[in-house]
C-alpha cells in the first residue's frame, strides 16, 4: 500500500502531469491532442505520459495507428481511500489517548 501511494503521489507531484490528469478526466485523448495544450516538446509530453502510465494513473490503448490515453480513475480512488485510512489511524490514536 505504501509503495503505491508513494508512486501515485510522485506522479502527481508535477503540475504538467496534474494538468494531463484533468484533461483525461474530461475525455480520452491522443498524445498529440495532449501535447497541443502545452508549450513543451513532444518527448517531454511522452515522458510525462510514461510516468503516469508507470503509476497506473493512465491507460494507453492502441486504436489502429494511434494510441489513445485514458484516465484510470480506480487508482486515484484507491489512493484516496488508502490516504483516508492512514488519516483515520491517526484519529483513532488521538481518540484512544495515544497521541
């Protein structure tokens, strides 16, 4: 659990990757469509997409000649649930008088 939270948070630590996540939350997109929103090189966009894929936040699906990227919202939901569980542990300790 800790490793997946760390990997997800590291992937989301970059503002460009967070912007990509927001765009993919609205609709699936190709790398070219994503790149059109940024003033950075195509290899930089590719790097950001690879980081997001490695963290399982984005799924790449080949559709003919192109690759379409879509958000894997399940990973975000699991990470948030795990974070809430961690915070709840802290609350329980305070309520038990251990903090």
